[in-house]
C-alpha cells in the first residue's frame, strides 16, 4: 500500500492514514533489539531544556533487552504471554501466538517509553509535555489500530465474507468527507426534535446569543427566575439532551422560571469579537433582560464550565458599577483560579499561545474542529482509536448516543476572545488577582462577590480538576465563607454534571466545613448515593423567593417572543 494521503484532513485521521500508507509501519512496532540513537535523544532533550543520565539510559535498555528475551522465550516455549491492555482482552488475541506476541511486545515497548520519560531530568511542565507526546505515540501504534495486527477484525472479515471490510471502507470515506471520526449515529438525532426539546421561546437576541425562556411545568413558580449561562465552547443542549436527563427540564419541574443563553456559533462576522463583549454584551445583557422580564431586582444565576467564568466576570463588572443583580450563584465545573488546568495544560505555554495570537489574536476564528481534535487527544483511546477499530477495521456502525451527538456538534469561537481567555486566565492566572484585569471598562475583583454560592465539581474531571474548582471557595464570599456550599460529584466533566435523580446513579460528597485545604475537606466529607441535583435544588429554593402564579406567556411587552425554543442559533453547525 503506497498511496498518498489526501490533503486537508483532520490531523488525527491524517496521522492514521500516513501510518497505514507505509506497509512496514506495523512491522517497525515493536522494535525488538533496536538500539536507540543516544546522541540524537540527548540533543532533542537539550533543545527542551531537559537531560537524561546516560547511566539511566543504559539501565533502561538493559531492562528492555532482558524483558524482551524473556518474552521471546515465553513464545518459543508455546506459552501465551500475559496481556493486560483492555483493548486486546478478547480471546482472539490470546489464541494465536503471533497476535499474542504482538500485543505483549507492544506493552513492553509502551512501558519502556514511559520509563524513558520518567527518567528525564527536567521541569514538571516539560515532563508533562513529553509524557503527553509519548502517550499519543503509544496509543496510535497499538496493534488494535491496524488490520494486519488485529485478529478480531481479520476474523470478522472471514465471518462476514468481506462485508465488514466493505462497510469499514465506506464508513472511513464518509468520515473523510465530514472531516471527523464518527462516534455516534448522527442521523438518529435532530436538534429541537430529539435533543433540546424542553418547551420555551426565544425572547431576546443579538449577534452573540439568543435568550430562551422556558415554559412553566408547575402552576406556581418561585418569584426569582434562574438564568443559565452554558459554555460557549459547546452547544447549550448538553443541559437539555432529552427529558429524562435534562437539567433544564428538572429546574423547570422544581418550580423555577428558567432562562438560558444560547450562544451563536461564531462566523466571519464575529471574527474580531473580544472577551469583553462576551461579558458585557452577552452575560450582563442577559442578566438585565431577565430582570426586566421577571420584574425582579435580583435573580439566581448558574454558569457551567467557561460559562461560569464568563458569568463571574459579568457579576464582577456589575459589582464595580454598584449593581448586585443575583441572589445566588451556582458554578458547575468552572475555573476562577486556574491553579491547575488539568490535561489541557499540555497545550498551554507562551510559545503555543503566542502562535495562536499571531494567527487569530486580532481577527479570525478558533475552529470547532480544532477544539474537537484537542479534546480527543486528551483521551485518544476512548474518543478516537476505539472508533477507528470498530468503525473502520470491523465495519461496525456507531450506536445512537445523545451525549456523543452533542460532542460532535462543534462550535467556533472568535479568535480575539479565545486568545484573551488563554493568555490571561489559563497561562497567567490573572483573573483571581484583584484589579489586574479590566473588562468592559471596569477593574475586575472577584473577591467583592459576596453572594450565596453553590460550587460543584466532578471528582474525575480532567478538564477542570476538582481541587481547582474548590479554590473558588477562597475567592467567593471571602469574608463570609459560610455562604459557600461545595459539592463534589462522582465521574467526569460531563457525566458527573448530567446525573439526574431519576437514574439513581453514582454518588456525591458534602462537607459544610470549608477550609483552605481541599484534601482536608474531602477527608471529612460524607458520601451520598445518587444525584447531587437534589442538593442544588434545595439550595436554589432558599434563594428563589416566594411562590407566585406561573407566567402565562413568555417575555413581556418590551421583549416579545421571536421564535420557539431551541431557536436558530443552536442549529447552526460549525463549518
């Protein structure tokens, strides 16, 4: 096979095809008995400001040689080596000595490369980037990813008389046309019909967002409405997937009048839009519209992920202007203190951000497909390679899954807005410093936000590590820490948040004693089975005001209904 890889493909697909296009690629991995070019390794490490003790390299090579010799003896004696990789756990990998050897040798090489990085002497930041790069290589070169070394895929071709191979090729070319690897049956969903179905109306819009007011499901509602600010990096309907797992619908069912920002999928008309506009012309504007429609001086507000950061900045701007528009603040897996940015940190340094700024810092778009590729690279086996194996090598059609449909519905962001966010928050962690940043003409001081706050984090979150989310408790209500409530849920960034009580899944932890040490907080926390949503609903009810008759129609004389929910903006896909 010696065909040229098509141009303009997603980087992950291009890499895979480049490997497939070389008929010897799979044969060169593993590399039994291969000798490393020590001088080349030392030079490359030196360019990164790192070193590797030659004695450590000799030791690692000797360990590798000894282990490979042991593996070879195991196979030569007709024994099957131990295979621990879950992607190669099927009987087919253990039944044939050739495939078992390939899998075991792959594991050995993976351990060697990992140990090699661990032996490098450098800053933790450099080692983190080295680990990330090496792990990308390890995951990409798994024998499970190649037809020549995947016995399950080969057997399926035989069992289906070649039909699986035909389907796999067809699905590969279909994905090449889409520019991404399919994770779900996208034809099974339509926004507004199968997802984002909670009834409501768009009551305001500008060039950045539409504001949705959801229809009541109870005869009476709390006087103070709830405004939800979702992340602008993704579509809002992660909070309104289907009725049984919709946080929006749940909040409405609890007697809240719910408003929600639906962000516009940025196009060239927004390519010079700044972070300030997202704060002032979107979040601040939405707060004021909700106040006017509800007739309430104070409302409740919720921000999810970067939506929580934008909402907090908007509240700080309003505080500087002498306004206190919210009775309570809820933050879901959101950063205020970017002390530990988790897995994304491999993309955060002055050089990489400087390159972004040169390309799109003044004008341009951060493409949604680039977001998708970056996030997939953080968990490549789960979000890429298992689909390469199932979709292309085995010819299996992706299953219908609402969350993965949402995950594939990417959004673009304005370049100036995105670069500001990366530099001043992710790189410099300047948001937490009082007065350092100026937004919408006001110096930002989050420490002046003294409002009852519900702060939620997910214990296994690799996007917003829970201890970083916990750090918000030292910023909000700094003078009255008892006004903060911190709740830690099980699972990750999305699955931990989308955990409805009706499913009775997972668990969460609470501890009313909030101090400076998150580990001490967790040590004293109590675990509860089920969903944290009930805890949040009880918190919200305390600050939602008296019961009043549910509104008979959306909007008011000034803000009339524009169109039914979910509106036009959420249906625009990134190009």
